[in-house]
C-alpha cells in the first residue's frame, strides 16, 4: 500500500532499516528508523516531536518567538514532513507517501502535545505528484474563522496567513537574515525588493532606518505588509480609539503615541528671571531642577528658551529635558498633559540675603531696626529656598539694605516706619553665597 511501512534487508537478508514504501517515486523507500525494535506508531512520532521541540526551546526563548519550524523533514528524522507553528496555529506539509499515510496519527499526537492549537494542512507542493499524491489543503481540526494570525519575532508583530501565504504561510527560515539586515539599517534608506509581506522592512524600521520602500510583484503580499503598523520611535501609547473588528476609513486615527526620548517640560519663565536664564545659557552654565512623580524626584535641565513671548503671557517659555534613569538608561515614565510642579536651581544672586517667610510684609516689604525704631524697605523677591528642616525661606534683593543692619524677622501687628520696638533676640542671616542655590518653583505641563 502507498506509504505503508516496510522493512529493508540487504542481499544477505540482514535487516537494515524500516521505512515508508513509495512505488511511484524514484526514492522507493524513505527511512523512518535504523532501530529494528522501534515501531512506527504514535509513540514514535511523539518522541520525534518532543525531541525536536526541546532542541529549539533555547532560541525560541532567546528571540521571543511565537512562530518557528518545529519539524524540518529528514533533519528531525521525519522524511517528507514539515511542521511550522504560528502562535496557536500549526501547519503541516506532508510531501512523501509515508508522511501522507501517517497523517491522522501525526495529527492526534500534535493535538495531545499542543491542545491549544488548531491544525491546518498545506500539502500543495508539486513534488507530491512524484509520490503519486494529489495536492491537499484544509483544516485537520475544527476550522477557525480565519487562517490569519500574528506571530512575534524579536519584539516585532508579524501578520501571517497560513492559507494564502507562500510556503506554509511565511519564510521562517529567513529569521536570522532579517535580524542581521536590521542591524545595518540605522539612518539608512532601505529598498526591500521581492519584499513579500515586508518583514525585512519591519526589522529595518525597528532599527531606525531613515525610510523603507517595499517592492513586490504580488499586490496581495504588499497589501498584507501594509496592515502592519510600525512604531516610528520608542514611545508610549496614550490613546487607542478603536477595538478589534472596528471598521476604519482612510485617514482614521488608529492610535496616538508620544516619543519617550523627546518629551520635554514646558514652563513659563517670569520676565524678571529672563536675563538670568539667558546669561546661564550663553555661558553654558546648566540650570537644573527636578519634579516629583510617584514619590520619585526626577531631574531636569533647561534645554532652550522659546523664540517669542506669547500674547497675554507675562513671561517666556523655557523647555526642559528630562534626564534618563541612570539605572535603566531609559526615560523616566511620566504622563503627558498633566500639570506638575518643578523646582529649579538658579545661579547665585549678588547682593542678596535669605530671610524667613515671616520677615516679609505684604509682597515686597521688610523692616530693619535702627535706634529701636522700625524702618521700611521695599524689596524684590528673587527666589525661594527650602531649609534643612523643610521650612521655606525667601531670597531677596538686598541692594538698599546696609551691611550689618538688624532685620525684623517676626510679624509685628500694625508695623509701620517709626514704630518703637525692642530687640529681644538676634540671629545671623545667610547670604546667598553661603546658602544653597536659589529655587524657583513653577506649576507646568509636560509636552512634546
């Protein structure tokens, strides 16, 4: 019978092997085993499949693969049998009489080893005719609604159609070549000829190719390639306005994402601080700061100032880059569009002193004590500072306050110039040069 198992003997009737008989083929017998005690049954195929899987587990894990060749014919001791696994779909290609003869035994073993998978046959290769067999395609288990699926390969998602695609649906054997091509493509313009479904292009795009053009004679293959949306940069999805099976029209937004490597903090800089910021940028003196996100202080640095003051605003926008996490070498995760408070360290201000908040009367006035009388002084606040005990202090312009003057640092009701007071306790105030850098706190929005 076509494909039946036969024993092979030499001219001295010595047993040599056991294989599948194919009277139509120039290869009369394809050998299953050289072990006389081994029967060709479900246990035989189970052992071959388990051994093949165990030999592949290491590179499946290494590449994060959900698509791979499980059986490669004679290489795995199963002549004429090719089995490819595409996520939850298994495709069998049976090209020899023996493979065809054991079709349903093989299917039952696959079902027991991979119960989550459906099985499809793609035995539509001309070489079957040389074995006296006709082409066969179709489901070997309960049909699914579609023969299309998505597999993972080195972090990329790839569309595969096991019924309409080349070979068993995809060129699994080109996996290493795709990875290698991607490594050479950064910043390059890539022409991907004979592109099929464009998976070489996916790897190139994922490795920061400048542009990729796919060329193929098959419009259906190009159409399938166009269904794969590739992220143009490292980012995070902020909005996914559609669900599976939703209808789309040309131009519809599929998703919204932002570039995690290019996100910036935009904050309005009051005009009175503008000269300080401009001078620091000219001198290449960094203005740094931080903001708190999920209990973690995240450092930022001033990158540049916007080119113009927007109408109706009392300042100019400063754009701050977010430093990378030194542990992961990746950007700290933050939510775009959310308001947050940032603190900035400004260069030291000459002729300035630091006073506690209670020394300030109203917005712009302090008092000194001269001959037991209060003397009013108009001042300019140039920054804030948080002391070691967590209390807030103000940095003020002290140009019109003489060195050694006694400053009132308590709130006296109805204070006015000329009021007689008595000093009961005195303490030294820090100059800006002896204190920490000035802190400017702003509530801002992170933007792209």
